[in-house]
């Protein structure tokens, strides 16, 4: 579904991604783990068109997208939930969800999808008329994910969904990620510092260090890899 081929990207004179290559197959959950500043978020933002791809290719369903605008990339079926959630705090829960469906005009299907996200996150249904900024951190993360789902993505990019959340909420978020993947066949690319949780739900994983992919393999193999255990799992 997605292929990155020798992608380079960065900020000003700083090269944050150095010949990054990876692939994601339809229906998979893939995780990208690494330390702070390793290039995880930059990878997602380069796929989304927020950060310019300086060289290399990004192919989505065999079509090059590295020169496309962010809104065109969303129209093609890629949607990102950014780090820090970035909901619209002064809009209600429902209005935030409506914004997720901004590029759609199939009203009946939009209502169906809103009912679905409310079934995933019943607390949001209870708070549908409440301003997003008044929600707890966990509820805002649920809203950010739901807003992305309203665009009906084929590929969902999740950037640090567990950041700043309580352990019980983190467990719930990861269970829902698995549910979204299984029920909708939504392919998921998960960037996460909580490597243990991420690798437990992923099919495969990549390790990025200083902008370079240094290790890849089935998630279960990375969980048992001594280098990964020492660097990212605290074992």
C-alpha cells in the first residue's frame, strides 16, 4: 500500500530523514519506534505532505505522492492524527467530527461513520455538544482519532497516541486501534515511544535512529531482540 524509497527530508539545513526506506502492506499495523528526535514524527509528516520530501519517492498504491499537497493526500486516503492531538478546542465534539468529513458530501454515510465512532468511544457520544477544549487528555485523543476516521482513511497515521495519558486510557486506546484495524481493514502506521505497547499490537516494526532505519522485522522478533529490549523496553 505504501512504499518509501530512499526518502530524505528535514528542516532548513538539518536533514532529519536520511534515505529512509520502508513498506506497509494493506491491512497491517506497522509501528515505527525510536528515541526523541530520531525522525519518527518527521516520517509521518513527510508522508502527509506537511514536510517536503527532498529526494526519494513515496508511493501510495503505486502512485507517487511526494509532490502532492496535504489536502490531495487526504483525498487519496491517507489521514494523520498528529502528536499533541490538535483538536479544535472551541468547536464541539460533533463539530470537530464534521471537520473530519469536510471533504465528503455523502451525508448518509457521514452519519453512519459518526455513529460508528460514537460506538467506539461512547464517552464522545455523551459529550457531543461539549467544546473539545473542555475534554480530558484521553478524551481529546479519542476525538482526534475519531475526527481522522471521519475522512474514511485507507491508511491511518498515528503519532504518539499514548503521550501524556494514564495507563488505563492507554490500554483502551491501543485496544481501539486494534479494533479499527480489524473491523474496517484500516491499515495503520503507528509512531510510538511506548515501544512495548506498540510492538504488542503491531504486525511488523521499524527502528529509526538519527534519521536512519537501523532495524526491521516482525514485531514479535523485535520484542525479543536484546538491542531493542535494552534501548526501548527497559529490560
